[in-house]
C-alpha cells in the first residue's frame, strides 16, 4: 500500500487519510462536503482513515459549533455528534458523487442552504451514503488518495454499518449516465456577492464559520501522541503511541497540506479567525 498520484484514476479501493474531527464527521453523515485544494479524480466508494494526531478539544468544539449552526439553517437543531474521535484507524467510507468549485456550490440552488455553507475551500467533494466500521481498523495512512491493501479491504467491507445521517443529501448529477459529469465548472450559475451574503447571515453563524476556519490551522506540531479513549473503552495501542515522531509528523504534515487546511487558513484572513 502506498501513495497514489492525484491524476491516477485507476483506484481499486481508494482511501483518504483525514485529521479528526473531520474524518468522523464525514463518516457519521454530518459532514457532506470534503474540502480540498485539488479536484476529485474518482467517483464511488472512498474509504476514510483517521490520521494519528489527537484532535484538540477546542478544535472539536469549533467544528461541532459550526455544524450546529449550518444545520440550524435547515431546521435541524438536535444534532448527535460522535462520542469518540478515533485516531490511526480506518473508520468507514462515503460515496463521492461529484466535485464542484466553492463558487459553484455556494450558488447551487438545488441543494440546501446548509450544504452550500459547507463550501469553504477551492474544491468541494460531494459525499453521500456514509457508512462506518463497527470496529475501526488500526493502520497507517498516506498522502493523497491511495489504495487499501486487499486484506484490509476484504475485512473492512464485511464490517460496515449504515449511518442514519441527520439530513441526507442527494446531489443532482447533470448526466446520470456519466459519473464524471458533475465536475468543477460543470454547473451554470451566477456568482453571488459574497459580502452581501455575509451581511445577511446571523452573527452566531458567522462566528461558527470563523471558528471552523481557524480550527483548520490549529494542528499541534508536537509529534507526541497522548493516550486517549476511543470506541468505548478501547485505548490507543502501545504500537500506535510508540510510532516514531518522524513518521507521525511526516504523514500528519502531508495530510495537513492536502486536507483543505491551507485553503481555510487563507479564506479566514480578515474574517475573525484566530491564528495559532
């Protein structure tokens, strides 16, 4: 198993390593847009692996506040968040059905207001049909999209459990016969004035958006991973905690660079995001 080129579309069992809490929010169906600085070159099932960095409590709170506010826009006020945010584990999968630019998403009238608010990065991967693993698999991650080892895939495919998303979304595809018809710049839309849109948003929503943008920059540079409790009372294994600092830092730095954190940091300038 190794990293794959972004232009290589011959994926067998594609997987993406993400930081927490974003990884679990996606697998639990709360997060429906995966923001990236590069467009999706695949369609269909995408496995989600949680990186080894322990999420800061402030980061978790910021992201949960963000999703509470954007779901409230669509009338959903009783969100149930994951009880745990496991690390260094394969945790589930989603179906990638398309990819559009941020400008297209924020103007896409066929999807809900809350979904449009999720578009905070250059490219927005559209995700449906979340499933989670009953027992997450411990494994290491790689940069970009890569193929799962066959033995991991065979075991994981048998352990999936459907997720009841709080507000499932079905992204309309321009050509149902062409899975790649929903791609960047494929939608005909007019670009709204973002400043006017911001003025129309409630202060609590604007604060949640700023907090989410700032949270994407708050990755600790400390390579030491502290023990935490995940999936009930199962602790992170000694093998995971004792990975070398160099390996953990290398993978985490690569994930940080490709997960949309840089885009969020750039977009947060001048909009109230705190920089750490």
